[in-house]
């Protein structure tokens, strides 16, 4: 199976996982990225079985709307049973690096609200220790240089992602050469740097379910 087929398989597995728990008034949180797009396309086939969705990015909102799925502002939603999204890296403890698509802040907000966070990824995203994928950090523009210097003190090599602006109007620093043995501690340390909006470490609030697409089929890890 190629990578797209693996993504398709985990997207279908996520549909199969959440669908029995949805009702006509359910609202689903939906992430951003190529794997999430496969999920959105499948979710559109079941749009009559739930109320609508909360999107983690403008791009996701547009894709949902094209499928006729109502998109709600999170401020008007009282209950979010599921959030389904991909990851750039994932460990067996379901701690993640996310933000390759520059939607990390909204993704983290929706994940925080959801009762169950279902992460979907192809098997290549499974790692023993996070950090080979550059760690995204969303930063207030005027603080970019200061935050970069602080990230160097933490052992990283930050690179400005030129030409990219988040949906929140901020910039992204990608931190290379990290060997993240304490994801929760590093998440806290980076989030405490003045000027940081959030870091793409999902460790304090990891996924609840990780669906991994492999050549042998979809494997499910739970915490």
C-alpha cells in the first residue's frame, strides 16, 4: 500500500470508530492536513447522521462546507465528543508533534475541548522519541527573534518558516535538532516563553486513540 492508501485506511477506521457514537445533534472536531482531508471526504458521506463540525483551520472549514457539512464556531458549541486529526510524529504514549500545516494553535484548542481525541496517521509517523520532525512553534511576529534566541537556549535550532502566516496572523518557527525525552516538560517550557502562542507538542493533552495505517492493516493504540 502506498502512503495515500494508508491514509485512506486510517481515515475509514476513524469513521468506523466514531460513527456508532454519533447522534443527530453531535458535533465533530476536525483537524487539518492531508490525512484529515481523507477523513473529511469520508465524513461527507455520513453528513445526515450528525449535526456538523468545528474546524481547526480555514482550509478545513472550506473543505467541510464543500461536502455540505455545517461548520460551527467553537464558542457556540457546548459539547464536542470527538476530535479527529493527523500528526507529524506520534509515540506509543500517544504524544504528538503537530503543526506541519501551521494550524497547531487551533488544533490544540479543539483537542482541549473534545472528550476524545482520535489521531490518524500512516505508520511512518510512529517514532520512539519525538523530535526528528522539526517542532513547530507559533509566535507573535514582533517576538520572532527573541523567541528564536530562547529556543536556542533549550537546545534547538529554530528556522523561520518564510512566507507562512497562520490563520491567527502569526508566524511559525520550526525547531530542528531536538531529542525530546521529556515532551510534557518541553511543552511547558516553550509555552512559557513570552511571545509564543503555542508549541506543536501535544503531550500534556495527548491523543486518546491512535490509529496507525500499516501494510498489515490499521493498528489501534489507546491510553
